[in-house]
C-alpha cells in the first residue's frame, strides 16, 4: 500500500475530498481548490445543486468566487474512492444538556470507511472531545 505524498496532490494525481459543505467545509474546499483537485461531498442533494449553480445559502463564499473555482460537487459517496485525502467537516451539535451529538461524525465515518481506498488519509475538522477520533471514528473507518 502506498500513501499519497504532497506532490501527488500538487500534481493533480490525487484528489482531496471535503465531506460536509457547510460553514467550515465549503470555505475550506474553495481555498484548497486554488491549488488542488477537490471533490466536495455533502449528503444534501439540494445543497449540491445550489453550489453547482454558484449559490451558497450560508453566505460564507461569494458568488463570484464560487463560479471562478473548480470543485467537483457531489452527493455520490463513491467519488470518495477517487481521493487520497478526505477531510471530514461535519457539525457536532450539542443537546439541551450540552452533550455532543456524534451522529453526523459517525455517519460521515461510516460513509468514508465504506468508500475510501487503502492508504487514504482521513482528517477530522470537527469540534469533538478528546478521544473521539481514536475511540469512535477510527474503529468505524476500519470496519
């Protein structure tokens, strides 16, 4: 198994996936798209269509910027298998008792784990408490 190296991403040989195109994920995907091939994945097909049309309902990215960059927006998780790096940027909401709901992170991990190729690097950019990545996410990815 070969792990991707930085040059693989710079040359376009490897793609980077950003999972979750909300307040964190979309600006990150847009920034990365200035230098790298990006797959922007979200489970919300309505959101994907809006982004393809150059509209960001969060207002985080300007219309001109959205239309000037190239991101492969998709709600098809099989596209994750084309990526050597996956950055998970899904929300971690808290309930009325201030307990984090890890459902989005778990579901994203299940999806990434099902479709990632061997050697893929997975990064979690989500507000979770210490140990979540190692104790919850990694076992899900490895299933």
